[in-house]
């Protein structure tokens, strides 16, 4: 029961924050509020002083108002604002969004506005009344609007701010584009007065025939009947929720287990008080045996790749099912059974599509270098982001690793905070593995060995190593002579490696400054030879699938604001290194 109680806690950062409901995509009585929204650029942050949220109109001949949402900028939702007009390409700051929507109120029901994500901070008003705030650019939040909603037309205003912050997560410096905006779906959701807030269903740890989970109701009259059914497994259970609205259950069944070569998923329905929620859920086990990762009791080598939530061809955030398919089809074409959704919880559409396609996932919160670990608010923010990620995605069978950080350097404050996050992760979900990615392995010239001494590596289940041998440092000796002595008692994943190349640029294979496909190709071959000497290697994930946008990348002729480490160019062209990895994966069992 401890896991359940952790999830019931309030999840969001900010005033009027609420726990968000599970799976808006499988609910009845939902309306997407996507489309064109009116927008105002508020470069000097004067909108709250000027009360843009009131969306006032002149009421007399002598009155004038110095703002207007109508007949001006229009932005797509979902979508980042940086990619929608050249003037906003580098913009960081306030953008006000506004749209009208009509409803026919049902007095006995409750109404909510649900945001799948807004980057990075959001303040929301409905009909001129502030309904809540949220911080964090990659997880959902919702606000109940039952008492504010009007019959007929309603006016929804959202202030979005994507300024980088020293006390933010991520902080001031990160190697991807700082996309701002309402970047994921927005829903208007209507529910009964008591509704299904949350549910969980998965195989018990270490079992292949015992399913367990819960249904959590929210409302005044929560002590009522609930149902869970899995028709294909001939499962139908009727339960009584307790005075807290919680109905826990166990089911004996023999599901076909989800795995990359056969990603079996079952239609599941949760019912209460006339409300039905549909989901597709797979069942699998993930555990460790020494240095091996076992999927359904069998060792699996993770043949992976990293990717960002970005469509490079139009230089913007991935938002739709079509976007998810484009990215993941390239993952599968490469020969992968694994992906690292670096460096933040990605769109639910991407994760669900990956589950359908048999792609296992490493998912992490955006603790990426430069985090102000000595600031006490960081732990609170990190815990909230971790809770929101695990809460949203706990039913996704393809997620096998929760990651608490990427490339953070050991300090007492960092060790303390990240160790607490590892403990919290296990308390929230003991059925998956916990990992982190490290970039502090050191090469010993006397022994030709990479070593790492990091307290965090001692407490995680899986150690990821980001090491760009042959790019940010030359190969210190022949790759086949390099040895590794890192986390020898647990699985190690080479979670990042590679080098940059400009598609179509050719040059010497041993000259890094050529930025050539030949250099990148040769670098990949040398890394793969080096990996043969890692005794506890359980998987690899080159960095990165596609070239991606990054303001850090300032080489005028070869980068132009792009990180060129992709094995596929920003226009979708496969580089020579792609074929190296494709062959390696096809030959690796």
C-alpha cells in the first residue's frame, strides 16, 4: 500500500496545484482545445500589471485598452512558439495565449482543464479568474474549473514563460533548444461528481501470473463500486472502494508477456459511476541477475539510441501521433529494441507509440549538469518532477528504467539529493530499475583502464556512462587495449557516445576537425571495438538519432546552431555511422 499512498499526494509545484487525472486519451467526455490560439508577446513582462488575463474590450467612446488578443499573432497549440515565427526563434520570456471555447454545463458533473505540458512555467486564468500555476516543462497538470466555468462561451488565458533559471530544472545551461509554449495537448474534461482520478495495473514483481493494482476515486461520495475488466483474459472484477476512494486488487491470470519482438498489449477498462476509461496495457517483468538485465526472466541486450522530442525537419517540438511515428520508425529501422528519451519525460504520444512498437524506454527527469544542488528548493522541485513522471507513466510496460539525473558531478549536496531521489523512486515503483547517466569516468594511463568513483553509482541499479572517446578526448591507446573497471557488480549501459559529422561532408577518417562522415563512421567502429572489453556491458545507446538544435553549438560552417552528432541529419538523411550501428545491431543478439 505504500506505493499507492505516495501517488495520492499532490503532485504539482505552484499555487492551487492538483493531482492530474490518469490517461485523458482514454476518457469519455473530453474535448481537445488544440488549434490556433491568439497570442501576445510580452517581452518586458507587463501583462500581469496590465491585466491581460481580463481580456477587456472598450465599453464606452472614451475608453481605450492598450492590448488586444484579436487580429494579431496566432500560434498553434500544441506547439512551441520558437519555431512558428522567425521573430521568436531565440525568444525567452512571456507569451500570453488566449482562446474561447463553448460548453453546455451539466450541474451534476465536474469540469477540468488539463495541460499535457507547458514549457516552462504556466499561469492559467478562466473568465478572468486565476485558476492555478505550474512549473516544469515536461509533465501534465490540471485545474478544476467547475465553479468558474460559464454556460456558453468561456475565455481561457495562459501566461507561458520559458526563461532559464538558476533554480530551475534544467537550469541555465543545457544542450538542447529552449522551446517555450503550450507544447502538448490541452483538454477540457467533464467527469461525474465522483470520478476515477488514477489507476494502476501491472504484473507483480517476480511473477508472471499475478496482476495487481488499484483504482482511486476523487469526489465527495467515494465509497462506491468500481470495476476492472480485461476481456481477452476473461477478467472482470467488481470492487468496493474504501472511505478514501481506494480499491486495491489482485488478479490471477496468464497474460502473454510484452517484449520487443512481440509487444502484446491488452484492452483494459476501468468503470465507476457510469464513467469508463479505456487503456491498452502490456505486462512484463524487468529485474537484475548480477550484471544482466532480465526481461521476462531472460537476459536482454539493450540495442538503443537517444533522441529528443523534436522534429528536425521543421525545427520544432514533436507534438502529434505522426511526429511520434516519424521518430520511432527511424528508431526501429536502426535495429533498436531500446531508446533513451533524453533528457526529460517526453510526450505521452511518443511513449505509447513506442510501447506498441516494442521499444523499451529509459525515461529521466531533466536534471542535466549545472543544477544548483545547494539550493533547498531543488530537492522539492526534483521530487515533484519525479513523482509526476512516474505517476503519468507507471502503466507503460515498455518503461524499464527510471533515471534520476544526467551528467552531474559528485558533491555532498548532489549525492544527498540524488540518493534521496533514488530512494523515492523505489518507494513509488519497485517493479522497475533505477539508473543515472555519468560522465566522470577517468582513464588511468598506467593500466589503460577507465575507472569511476561515484557514490551515486553505488545506489542505482543501472549505471549509464556518457563517454565521447575520440571526440572530446582522443583515444588514449588502441581501442581494443582499453579496459573498463566501472560498476563491475551491476549492469553498465554506454548511454552516450559518438562524434559530430555534417551530412555529405567528406574527409580524412582520422581528422576530427574534418567534421566528416568518414571520421564519425571510423569513431563509431573504434568505440564498438572498445566496448568489447566491458565485462558488464548490458546495452549501448549512441548519441544521437537526429541532429538537433542547440544554441551551444556555434561552429559557423559545420554546426550553425545544430548539434551534429546525429546518425541521421536534420533533413532525414542517414550518415555513414547509421549503417555501422545498423549492422552491429543486426549481428547482436
